[in-house]
């Protein structure tokens, strides 16, 4: 993606050129979002047997209207969902709706809008994933830096292997094991849910503590499984930094180890980590769909799981669109902000 | 007096060196070289062991027992049912023997298709350059910014009724060709300028001849490394989709086994043997693929290997992200 922003062609970088690239990058953002919306529109229509229509039909049948006027019911639904119009008109109307984040009605909870359901689930997911991503970033980066640091205790390297292995497996697998060991056998943590059943979400301390209590296991499985990624990346950068002359010079000046480590080593090695962090933050909406499913955490993942089971297509497509949108926004911001942070990219381009 | 003698000695040594490399010695050299990367050896051995479960298993276990209601439900591991049975009365040992090869098949088909597309596009882009390159690279770059697994959810949800192992593989492959394309393209770009390619071109060889006989053989190490990576990514994607319930509904793949276990609350009901089997197999599979690809990578690019993490990291999200 950086390829597109920092173009390959060498040449004078004047203000107009930068402006052109920024506009091209924003254009790309809209292209991606439009592509996702278009995919959501046409996929069910070219799929065998148009699942949305089938679902609507089944719903009318299940509704007990089998005896009389099934056709009229379907027609009524089709009108309600705009399925009786020519395709291009449907498409334009759909694009207009999506631009306002209107994904239509949920098929299972009919009068409720798909967006409203998604909006209830979204804060849970964003909360969990923001905290775990930041935590994993901090711990992993520190651990990676220590792994490369010559003066760290030797025993540290023993931990590198297991962490590598953990980062190679999908993290819902880890979640299953954690929930069994700490939830079912030891009973230290709650098995499922985002808060104790019977309580209503509200903004008081007790409830917040309860939420944190319920988030520990799903959070731990995400942190453990992503730690290795951050550690590996940081170690790679730190090894290169260690070989730099200024590190030797800092040591010869007799600076304390702690200063050399933080101000000379970590500080110079950490920049690419921030890029990855920004990109991962884009994934907070979709970050751990299956972890949520395993813990029946009331976020987007669990919502998607039930929506798939009940063939609630408008909710599924709504979630997919929101995820694509948030990730596209995050990469857009990274690409626009990064050249301001790192002048080398602004001047040199990517080649 | 001494100068020509020295030159002669050098040229004789050189000739000896050239003569010394017989095909057998070359193969031996490759084997010795591979043994120097223990990761590759361990990974390949583990992979072979996993494949063996699918090959040898059916000789000892009746695969028909992987169908529902072929055994009493919810039995813990015992002498008769070494891995227990699930809620629908499948013998989980038989499920392992049937399901692991199915999962491997999804991964291998998807990996091969993705790699095929990627190699073709990569060679086209890298070798032809110009507009073709710009279009292919642009498309790959745009699709790389899209969260593939979530888009796969849309596709799979829309064709849920008709999904089979092969269709599953094609769905996954449809969004897995971008990394191979990029890898192959960048290799073609460096190979294109090599002298032997230039010589082949100038000697009037047709483009197809240059591509198939000069370019492709030299791309093989990278293609092999890409194949393992894209197979691993495909398995990750397919298992994730299946665990969400979007897999072949009537096939006992490992991902579908996890889905049924989640669906029927195996966790809370304490039926640990139900989900443990697929997890152990999948984790073993991922570790095997990870070791193999790391080992192959070290062989394919010995020089850039150390700096690899640095370069990849800015664009590739953490493994397993989005699920």
C-alpha cells in the first residue's frame, strides 16, 4: 500500500506532486470502500439461488402464512427490501443507503435496523481489541528489544521459542484451551459473556469491574498469541540498531546501560513498530472474531456467528462493510501521516 | 617466470572445481545444505507424519465411523473409542483420519491455485513491465489492504448451501494470490537483468522459451517457499471460515469439527476430547508449516534472511489477525 503513496518514480518533489499523491491515496480509499459495497450487493445476486430471496421466502413460510397469499407476502417483502426494481436502480439505491451506513433491516429481528444491532456490538469489540492490541504491543516490543540486547539475562532466550510457536497458531485455539483450563477446571474466571448475566449494562464501577473480569480470558488469549509478532519485529530492528556506530560510541562515552538501551537502541528501532501498530489498530473491529465466539463475548464476532447461523444476510454484509471501512480508514491515515513522521519516505520514495 | 605458472595453477584449480560438481554431488550438496537448517528438517518430518495419518490411518480405522450416529454420543476416550465420540455419534478417531486429509486438501488446492495465479501474474508483471505491471501491482496492492478473511465470509455466506471442499479451496484461493504475485514479481525483476537472460534474449529465443527454460527454473526456490506460505495461509483462512460455520456442512474437516464443538457447547459441557483433537492436529500442522517455510526461506534468500522481518512487517498484519 505504501507503494502507491510513495511513488517509485524519482523526480522533484514539489507541493503539487505531494497534493496529487494525497488525492490519489484518498481516491484509492473510496475505490476500496466502493468495491466492498459492490461485492456485498452483487454476491448474493449471482450466487446460486439468490440466498437473500430464499431467506425471505423461508421467513414468510415460517411466519405461518403458508395457507394464503405467500406470493403476496413475498411481493410485499420484496417491495419493502426494494427487490422488485430493476437491478441498476437497486444498485444505485443500495450505494446511496450504504453511504449513509444504512444496511437495511435485520431479517431475524425484523423491525430493527442492521446498523443498530452492529452498533450495540461494536463498542465491546473495539474496547477489548484496543486494550489487548496496545498491551500486546508494549509487552511484545519490550520483550523483543530485550531479546536483542546483549546484556539481557541469558534465560530470556528460552522464552523465544514458545512465543514463536504461539504466534504461528490462530488465537482462538489458544482461547479454547484457556477457557477450559481457567474456566471449566479451575473456575478462576467466568466461562462466557461480557458481563454477569442478570445485570444490565450501565456506567458504574461495579459493572466496569465485572466487564474487565469477563475480558481477562479472551484478552489473554489475544495478547499471548500476538506477543510473538511484536517481539520478532522488534528483535529484528534492534539487532540492526545494535550494530550501529552510535551504539558503540554511546558505550565508549560511558553512558549508563539503561540510557543506551532506551534512548539509543529502542528509540531508533521502534519506528516500524509504530507503523504496524497503526495498521493493527485498523483491525480492531475484526481482530478476534472467533475468540469472541468461543467466549460468547457480546461483540461483533459473536454477532457475525449468530447472523451466519440464522442467514441474516443484511447483518453479515453490514458487519463486513464496517470492517472493510475501518481498516481502509486506518491504512489511509497511516499512509497520510507516516511521511510526516519519517522524512525519509517523503524525500526518497519507496524504491 | 612465476606469473604464467601461477595463472596455470589457478586455472587448473578452477577447472577442477567445475569438474567436481557432478549431479549426484550437487544433490548431496543440497541435502547437506538442508541439514544445516534443522528447522526445515523438523518441519518436513512433522508434515510427513501428519500426511501419514491420512494415508495409513484408513488401514486401521473404518472411515465410515466418521459419519454421525455410528457410535454412542458423548463418550470420553476409552479402549473402544481412543479419542472419544462427539454429540452426533461420530467416532473422533475416524474423524481425525478423515478430517485431517480434507483440511490438508483444502489448503493444498487453495495454495496451489493461489500460487499458480501468483506465479503467472508475477512473471507477467515483472517480465513485461509497463502498463501490465502497473495494473497487476495496483490490483494486488489494493486487495492487500482489504481484510481478506472478512470478505471471504461474505462470499462463503452467500454460497453456504452449495459449498464443498473444492469450492471452499477456490473461494480461499480467490483472495490468496497477492503475496505470491508480489514475491515472484520482485524476483523476476532481479532475474530479468541477469546476463544469461539477456544472452537468451539476444540469441533470438522466443519469449515463452526464455520464460520457461531460463526464468522459471531459477524461480523454483522462491516458488517452493511461496507454496508453503500460501498453503499455510489458506489453511488458516479455511479453518477460520469453517469454525464460523461456513464450511462444507457434511464433511468432517477439522474446522467443521471445531464449529460443531462450539455450536453444541462442548466447552461448557466439559466434552474436552471433542475440541482437543482438531486443535492439536491444527496446531501441529501450523507449526510444521511454519518451520518448513522458515527453513525454505533461509535457503531461498540466505542473504536477506536476517533482514526479512524488517521488510515484511510494515505491510503484513500479525498472523491470524482478523479471526
